[in-house]
């Protein structure tokens, strides 16, 4: 009979494999997610569900959303995947008219706590009861979707031999399981439901080695973040590790101990230029400062022909930077420093040092006709930041969260952004 390896949420199974033939789902988890989890079987004597506790992966669904996004299963991407799967099924002689929006609304409404596929497998199915069977018996009979699915056949003469409900359930069952996971994660009622990857049986029965399922995130899924200075990388690294532990393993940083190689906008731009010339295939995010010098090089770098896995961005604008005290040739005033003097230190807690934040205009950029500014006592802000725990509410992390969310968004939407820029440059 062989051994099964399954991916499920609560008692809902959404993907399965057998023996050494299965999809590797380790990227959804971290090695720290390993613990004893429930394995569901059917007792052959009593024909009742049987639960055994064995080793496996477990992570709450709400802690998996950003991992799915970084793996390419954000909401906009899964829409495109769904629509492509619809097109692919036309090769089988039928066309399913089911919009992503209808599918999304119905799947999102599912409350995992109300589903017991194990019980259904005992009551209805001799050979098990998976997500496809649940779709056929439950989802396709839901009133909000039942009358909105149309199956069109190329040859009308074959209609009497075809089963539209079966065609649709087969189509939905063959969708990537991460599409299902990502939509289910949008329902707040499912937030605390645990996603299980139950691999113990295939390991215990010798089909695979334990090291084949318990491993670090693969290098091709990791993202290298490169900044203008070593302190920038330090700040981002600590912020991600403490504020976003669910996805911290996705990000790498250049060694920050000594001789940081990309200090300054010029060196960082040359680095970008070199990577574009060799058509680098690694996942890389380059971040320029949002100041006069940084913006000059940032806009220049946008014209470089880059691979999809290599994006160049800048620190974002923030409302708090629109009215900051400045000192310069014109004296002291309150000004908007977005695009003129925003460096990583500006995203730290201004209340963490005794001095009020102040930008000093240091030099004039003739080509941009703007002054370049710098946060006074910026080293004090970084030095103080190093001693704080970012998780105990003693430090204001609102701007840091804003920054990290922005960086994640830039990565997720990189293909859209690149396409939009290419269209603009072609006009």
C-alpha cells in the first residue's frame, strides 16, 4: 500500500504524496516549526478515525501569509495562476467559465474549524477523502457558486458522456495547493489554524531520509539586500529578525563587520551596473537612500536592463519626514526632507535620544539643483538602536515596520513595476 505524506490545515488535507513521490513543502516552514503533530488514520476494525502523534511541521496559517507572498503566491500572482490553469484545461476539450473573484469569495468563506475531512472519509469514501472530494461534495454545491460555473465542450456530441461537476472538481483539485492556502489565509477565522506537513510515515518506513524534508530555505529562494552603508544593513537585519521572524530566513545581508564594499551612492551604482552586465540570476534588492545623491543614482539605475530577480529601489517617503527641523545656509526652518535627506537613521525612533531630530544641509548638488542633507547625531540613533529589544514596546518601531513592509512589497510586485517602467521608457 505504501506510505502517505500530506499537507493539510487542521483536518482538511490539501495535498498529498506517496512513498518518495511528493512535493517538497519545506519552504513553507522553518526547522523550528518541527514538533509532534496529529496524524489521522481510519481504524480498519472499527471504521472510526484514529489519531496518532508523530513528528512533523506545524505553523499557524496567519504566520504563513508572508512566506507564501515571498514564494510568489501573493494575491495578484495567484489570480494569474488561476486564469492560466483555466486556459490550460482548454486542451482537454472543455472550457471552464469560473472567474477568480467567485472562486476567491467562496474559498475565503470556508471556516476550517467546521470541516472534518477525516470523518467524511469514513462516511463516504472507501479510498480516502481529499480536498478534491470536499470540493465536489461541498464547495460545488454551495448556492453562491453552483449556478456560476459553466462548462463548455468543444464537441457538443460528447456532452452526454461528460460530467461537468467532475471536470470542475478535477480542475480545482489540480490547482497549486498554495493558491488554496493563500486564499484560506484571508479568512480571519482561519488565522490560528495550524498548517501541517506530515512526513513521518515516509521517513519511518525508509522511503526518504529525514534530511530530505528537514532543511534550511534553499539558496534560490533567498534574497540578498544591499544598501549604501553597513549601518543600513545592520538596522534592516535586526528589524527583520525581531519584527518579522516568520520570514527572516528569506533575507541575506552583505558581511557588515569591516570594509563594507558599497559605501556611498557611487559605489552602489557601479555595483548595480556590474551585476546587470553579467546578467546576475540571484535574488537581489538594492536600496538607495532617499536623499539628493541617492535619488540621482536611483533614477539613473532604472534605465539599466535588469533580470526579474534583481530590483533597484530607494528608501520610501514617509509622512513624518514632511515637516522636520533643518539647518542650512538659509538658517533654521521646518521642511519636507523626502527625496532630499532621508537615510536609514530617519526610520529609527526619534524619541530614543534626548536631542530633537534635525537635518543639516551639507552640500549643494548642481545637477539636481538641491541641497544634500544629513540627520544630525545619526550615529547616536544607531548606537541606541543596538541596545533595544524591538519586541517589548519600549522602542517605537512603526517607521521600521513601514520600511520593511515597503521592501517586501517592492519585491513581490517587482515584475509589475519593471513592466510599467519599460512601457514608460518606450513612449
